[in-house]
């Protein structure tokens, strides 16, 4: 995948359980990709906790401030529903599953 600037985008695949223990490793994975366009692959998420949601929201804002693309690709129904339940579905550009 290529970004508009012609630089390959980094990809981070989210684990199935994004609980408190997953927040620090998630942050480190995202920081390693800073400076590049980013695709966050969320198709395998079965559980999204508040701390990981905060990390993702912060990353989205950081990427925007850096002028880089930030995309959450193929979010699972569980990811979409949890984000919407916590009031962040619209902030992440997601719609709740029907």
C-alpha cells in the first residue's frame, strides 16, 4: 500500500483482546510507526477496552497533527460496537453494527 506521498504505509494488526495489558504494547507498536501513514487492522478484535481506545484516539490525533494518514481498516463488529458504546464511534469514523 502506498500513501499519497509515495511512501509505504505502516500496518499494525490489533490483537483479539485489547484489554489493560494490551495498552502498553499497542502504544509501542504505534510509536514505532510514527512518521509514516498508518493502517490499523482491526478485523480480529473481540474485546476493546477503554485504555486501548484512548491509545487509538490519541494516535489518530497525533497522526492528523503530523499530517499523516491514519486508517482503521475492516473493524470487527465487536470493535465497532465497543467504540460506539464508549462514545468514540464517530471519532474513529465508525458506525455501529446493525
